[in-house]
C-alpha cells in the first residue's frame, strides 16, 4: 500500500501470516481438532482430519487461514514445524537475505536481535482480540497492521493485479476514506473468493425455524394457553422442528469441502467448537 502524500510518500508492505497466538481462536473453533496447538506453542494443522468447515477461517482475526484448492483442507503458516522438528529453521528465516525475520530461540544466532522485542518499540496486529499473538512487528506502519486502514483505489485499479472480475469475490481495503491519520491507498492485492455462499445464510434460517417451531408451542404450554393433547404440541411441532433441523444438518454437510468426513465431528469431537456442539 502507498502511505502518506506527495512528496512525503512511500510504499509499505504487509505480509499476512499466522500470528501463532498463545490463545488461538482457530483451535477452539475447529470441531475435529485438525487445527491444534503443539506443546511448543506452534499452531499446526492435520489435513487428514480436516472436514473443510471453514470455522477456523471465521475465527482467525488475521485472515491467515485459507482452503487449499488442491486438497480442499485448511492451510496456513505453521512456522515450518516439520523443519523445526529436525533442527532446521523456518524457510522464511533461511531465505530472507537481510535477516529481517529473526526467530526467538536460545540456540539461534539471531538471539540478540530477538531480545529487542523487550527493549524496542514493537507492535502486534489486532491486540484487542486478546489472542496474545507472538508475531511482533518492528517499524511497521499502522496501515499495514490494520486491514481497514487503507482505502481501495478509485475505479478498482490495483497495481499488477485484477480486482472486481472474480465472481463471489472478496476485495480488501476500505471502500471509503482511510480510518487513520496517515492517508493509505492499496497498491497491490490479489483477488480471493469468499469462503461461504448461500448455504450458510440458509441454514441459519432453517435452524431458527426449527428452534421456534418447538419453542413457541412449549411457551404456550407453560403459560397454560395450550393443552398437552392438542395436535400443535403432540405432532405438529415435533414434525416441523425435526424437518427443519434435518434440513439444517443437510446444509451444514453440503457446505463442507470434505462432506465424506462429517462423521469425524461425531467420532472425534472437539467440544469447545460450536460446530461440534451443534452436531
């Protein structure tokens, strides 16, 4: 994104990656524990048990998780955990020519620089979410930390990319003026599709109807306005509620990228997830 105003203008870059939260909401949201936190604190994922429900995407405040279009499973930066397990550094740390990505670790030669987190001014993204992110930015412009700080360019003209031509698309940036003191305009971005469609909206309706079809007659019964033997309570409410509840379940399964794995929500539920509770 371009920040400031001519002649005091410059280009700032923001890399969207997993913040390796100490309190990761994606781990709580995952119904099968495919997204999990290792003993060393790294938030990792197991593609073998991912059902593609996208609950982790909704829970992540950093837009760091996506669905891999090839295997239809959730994916993100896992700090190259497979490399760390054999004594190697993450690939980004190794390939960076200016050592701009030091890793905290007592055995690393970057230790002196990493200790600067305790001395220098650093920032984190979305601290109000209370996820306790462990990715610290030094010298970052505020526009790169706030996803809504920069506005979209007029006419949808982005540098080296196309926006607005992809169906069911999410466009980054703020449609109006930036919400911080320094003017910022998006210069480069890539289009990406919204991970949800009409099925999510529809199942909220069917779920609400199922609950209401049972709750309203129950309240009438408790208030003495409905007799227990009436058809509304004896068979109409259970049939209507059951039908819409079955429709809700069908929509939930149809929205999964791995519907054949839906039984994993029942066989290995992670009970802190709202999706496991619904199942």
